[in-house]
């Protein structure tokens, strides 16, 4: 427990001395007050992490003091000390806002445990308040969380692009937040009161996509029983988001180009040109230049859509945001489920930060949701993480990059040997001595692993 400043209130001088003495020995900073009035005065003058007060006192009793303290500070933890037999009063006190109570006679462990719980809770609460504030005001833009320089650059690009009509190309791996960016572009533009229409171009068959995008007239094809506007028209006055734009078939690409260049379109089965006022944002997971080179994406369309490119870096290129994002998601799921948020132990956070996140932020979000549901809390350790994230090489050992310069007499090769054998032993233990599997875990071939094992004199018996 971190040292806390504690106001102790008791009219009985002996009990007061005993309690302050005990708290002091436990490493806290207690300040004594012999009456309710004195306690209020002291409380006003200083800062206290918690208050412990006796219930039965002449003139102002513990309950009255509690009410007066609450009026000044609704959040400071207050522990009431009651005599055995006055549990009913203690229950009332809890209703009045006491944080906990202990009955006399109590052991020092009892009161320290109560205090510890309350202080942890209070610290958690204030950290959460701070975190929420920080995330909202400083570390995000329109719900996109990040403070890594690469993300700050993205925020700037969104701000600049939002109010132009130019088409924006959002590039990024799966789960990097392309759709979030598209929405931020829309909601920060003058078109924000218009519709935001998203079309997943990968999800629709080639023939369907064209009528979905550009609409059709009655009888345009079998099954077209009535005429229908397409998504482009639905986005009138707003923003059209074309996800996986590289999947748009070449025939539809020509029509899209017309929408972008001339702001007109024709529904399928009609030769009437309609004017449309839409802002287009396209997203892709692949390199569109390569798609142009491969002949699956029109070069003229590529130049049209890439006027303002925004590249979202994969999460492994902005590892410094992982803690922030993890905290944000844990808070979000805690709020949703009306639970206190989980806290990640430093070792677990290191596991998250070391992982390569092929599914990027979406994967991180999913892992945090799973943790919120499966981890008993209040903190989450490495064991609670999914196995692919548990980077502990063994029960002990920590090979994070040292902040200190190496000690005198340091020999890098010896150190490397130590690290190598640590990982090899870990892999062998994990695979019960199976060298092929261990090699795979370590990203080595079986023969290379065998070479290292003989050099380092490691046998494949995991229990050696
Ligand atoms: N920087 C971020 N801050 C907060 N949440 C984020 C961030 N980036 C992504 N997310 C969340 O991750 C999930 C995936 O984001 P999004 O759908 O925008 O990704 P995407 O790039 O469009 O993925 P895909 O290519 O698979 O369609 C969403 O739930 C989104 O809210
Ligand atoms: Mg998407």
C-alpha cells in the first residue's frame, strides 16, 4: 500500500494514540483529532486520503461528522469505528455515505485491510477520471485514439481534408481504423448533417455492386421490379464511403470516375443523367499502385481518388499507443457492463506491446473485450492473456531493453548466450522437449536449434 495521509478522530485519547501509532508503523501519515469539530478544522486545512472516525463521541458524533465531511468532499473514504453491538448504526452510517466500518475491538490487520481496499478503489477512480479526460481531450480526434506522432499527423490530415470536396484515399491494413477516419472526415466537414453512406465493395458480387452503387430503373434486369436509387444518390449532400475500393469491377470503375469528375451518374437501364452532390472517401487494404500495375484498377481513377491520401500505420508501427488504446477499450467495456475497469499488470502490458497485432486495433479491441469478460479482476496478469500474447519466456527473467548502461566487465556474447539459452529452454519446456515444435516457436529451423543447443549444452529434457 502506498503511504497515505489519514485523519484519525477519537475522543478517547488512549485509543487515538494507539490507532495513530499503528498507522504510523504501517508507513502512513496519520493526524489525530480529539473531536468532530477539531477534525473538521484539520480536514479543511489539509489534504487527506482517508478519514477514520469513532462513532460514539460527545457533542458531534461520527455520523454527524460524516455528513459534514461528505458535504465538503463527496469522495474521501471515511471509515467508521463502532462498538460491538452497534452494527445497526453502522449500517445506517453506510447509507449516509461511510465507505466502510470496523467493530471494536479490531486488529491492526483489519483496519489496514479496510483502508487498503478503499485507497485502491479511490486511486482507481481518480485514475479513471483522469484517463477518461485525457483520452477525450488530448489523445484523440473524433473517437480515434492515438498520440503517436504518426497518428497526430493523421489527425492533421483529417482536419485539412475534411472541408474539401476532394476524394480521400484511406490506406491501411485490416483493423487500422479506416472506417473511423472516413467517419471523422464526414463529421468534421460542412456535410456532417448530410448522410454518411458506407458500401463494402468486397462484400457484393460484381453484378450486384453496380446496381447497388448507381441504382436501377424498373426492368433494367430480371428481378428489377421497381426503380431504385443507388448508394451514390443516397449519399446526396453527404459522404459516400467505398470500402475495399480495389474490389470495384472495371466496368463500375468507369462510372465511378464519372461521378468524381462530372458529378453525374445514370442508373442501370436508364440514359438519363442525374446530378449528384457527394463527397467520396475510398479505403483499401492493398497498394493501389500495384493494382494499377496489375491492370485491375484504372490508372485515371487512381489519380482521381488519391488526391489526398491518408495512410494509417499498422499498430505494430505505433506501439506507444497500445497502452492508451488498451486502457480506452477496457474502460469502454467496463462502462458498458457497469463494472470497474480491469487494470493491466506491467508484465501483461509488455506482452501486448511486444505482440505484432496482425489484426491491428480491431484485434486489440477484441482481446480487451475477451479479457473484460473472462478475467476475474481487478488486475489482469500475463496468465489471463491469450497464449499467443503471453511472451513470458519462462516463469522468471525479463529481457526488456535496459535503461542503464551495461555494468563493468559486461560481455555481450555471454549475455546473448544467456538470453538464447533462456528462450530455448522455455520453448523446450513448453513443447515438452519436442525440438521441431520448439524450433517453430523460436522461428528457427530444427537443425539451427540443434546447433545452438549443442553449443549451449542444453539437453532436450525439459525437466533438467
Ligand atoms: N485509433 C483508434 N482508436 C479507437 N478505436 C479504434 C482505432 N482504430 C480502430 N479502432 C476500432 O477498431 C475497430 C476497427 O476499426 P475500423 O473498422 O475503422 O477498421 P478498418 O481499417 O476499416 O478495418 P477493415 O479493413 O477490416 O475494414 C473498430 O471497432 C474501431 O472503432
Ligand atoms: Mg473497414
